[in-house]
C-alpha cells in the first residue's frame, strides 16, 4: 500500500452571516501541488479502484430499490 505525504488539502472558514454561525470547507485549487507522482503501484491501486467501482455500479443496478437498501 502507499501513504500520501501531503499537507492540508483545504481550509475551514467560519463566519457569522445574518446572526447565524456558518462553516464552509474551501478546498485548495486543482491540480494539487506538488503534482501526484504516478508510480506503478499507485496506478495499479487506481485501476483496481475503477474496476471495483464498476462492479459496484453493476450490482446497484440489480437492486429493486437501491435507496431502501442503502437506508437500511
């Protein structure tokens, strides 16, 4: 496996608007700096993740009511 060695990917902004406290997450602009280093092991993990997402999407299409399944 790999470990990402990156700092904060954004900041939290807290302010008061119309007497109500609100918070918002502001992500850093893309592309990330430093850029992602696509090593062969990271590419394999990425490809495997895409395959599993495709399988999950396929199985989700077989459910009669996906929303009810996720809710339970």
